[in-house]
């Protein structure tokens, strides 16, 4: 891939941090990206719990999530392993799993495929497309660290949801933006979600 990614697959797995996915979808949609979205079953449960979405049906809950994210996306079911986005010939320009549960990171690193998110992540690695994993869980065991290392060695960029505080964030949105902005940077997008470090005199 040359230039900025125009088609991006966003996978939302079962780790806490739905606000990161929400803000990322908003920012990518604002930049005119064509988005594909897949929420795992645990991911949808976390999204509904953390964002206060009360819809009982998957399709309706996903629509509410996209509406609150101010984003448009083609939505895929996590069991749809035959979806076009799972093929190397139709793979998106980039893949982001945000938040990324450690079990999903391990599955992608090991090349196992039990959900569409795992499959698309694995295809991104084999096709040498950008793959960004945003783990949030802590603490990390040696098993988790090994799997994240293996994912990195295979070509993924691991962007832990570790917000920076040198910009002196004033709101929760500022904290979220410090992580989402880093994901945008890795994907090649310019942004002003957090101030650039200006040294000790800043």
C-alpha cells in the first residue's frame, strides 16, 4: 500500500475501552475513510455496557453505536468468515483492532481463526497490510507479552492504550484522544488530537 489507507477494517473485541473505538470510528469517518466494522460478541457486550446502549438486538445496538460515533460503516457479523474483507484479494488497506483483547491478540499472532476479526487480522499480516492492535488489559502475564511480541514480529504495530499526560489533559476526551491520536499517527494521518511535545520549555 502506498499513501494513506482509504479502506479500513475496525474490529472491536471484548476488552474494556469502547470509548477508544467510538472516537476512532469518528475520526476515520471524518477523514473520508471507507470503514468496515465488526464487533465480537464480547465486544458488543462491552460496548453496550460502557456506553449505556440498551438495545437488545445486535443490529440495533450496532446502529446506535455507529450513530453515537458519528460514523458510517459496512457492518460484518463476527461469524461471517467468508466475508469479502477476509480475502487477501479484497483485503482493506489497513486493519485496526481497538480495543484488542489479549485473547484476540494471541489468536492473530498464532494464526488461529475463530472470528472474522481474527481472520482479517491474519490476512493483513500475510498480505503485509498495516495491522494495529490496541490492547488495554492489565497486568500482562508472560503469556500475553509473548503473544504481543509474536504479533509485532509478524508485522503488527502494537499500540497499547496507555494515554500520555505531558499535554496536561483536562477531560476524559483528552485522555482518549491521546490514544486515538497515536493510532491515527501510525496509520499515517495528521491530526491535532494532542499537542506535540515541545521540550522542557513548552
